[in-house]
C-alpha cells in the first residue's frame, strides 16, 4: 500500500513501500511542492500520532513504520516541506497509529527502534 498525507492514511501495520524517494512513471512527486495546508490528525481512543522532524536533506524521503517485532508490516509517509511559524519545516506525519511500540525505517534500515506511540497523544522525534 502506498500512502501519503493527501491520501487516506494507511496507519501502522499495513504493508508499505520500498524506501525509494523517486516517483514512478505518471506518478506525482508529492514532495516536490510545499504543503501549506493544515495537517489534521485522527487520534483518540486507542489511536495516537507520530511526527518526525527532519532536515531539508530528507525532503521526499520515505520513512517507514512497523510495529516492534513485526518488521515486515510496514507503511510509510514521505518527508514533506510544511510551514511552522512562517519557517520551512520538514516532517513525516503518521496518524491513526495504534498505541504501542514501533520501529522507523529509512532506506530499508532501522533508524529508530522502540518508539512509543500513546493513545490520544502526539509523539515527536527530532532527526534534525
């Protein structure tokens, strides 16, 4: 499943992409433009969210997420350019994530393990 912030999110635990940052033939390069629209997070009940703050060098990079111990069950989001307080910010935003522990992947390699997502809350990682 290939999901982006503008598409209905797949949430964690859904088979994901390959780690490639290039758009395929006829596919829009989603990261090529700035994303000034507001991000609406679907959290509550048993669902939380995770925001990964990255450097500009990661623009367009797919960040994959999988439940801890289930490395093959990945979904992904791209690092997109947004605006925070009038300044460019580069983030990957995961919403509708079941409370639990996760591994984050970049280029098919684990970048962070045991990342906690809490129900009804927004977790943040700073990779800048």
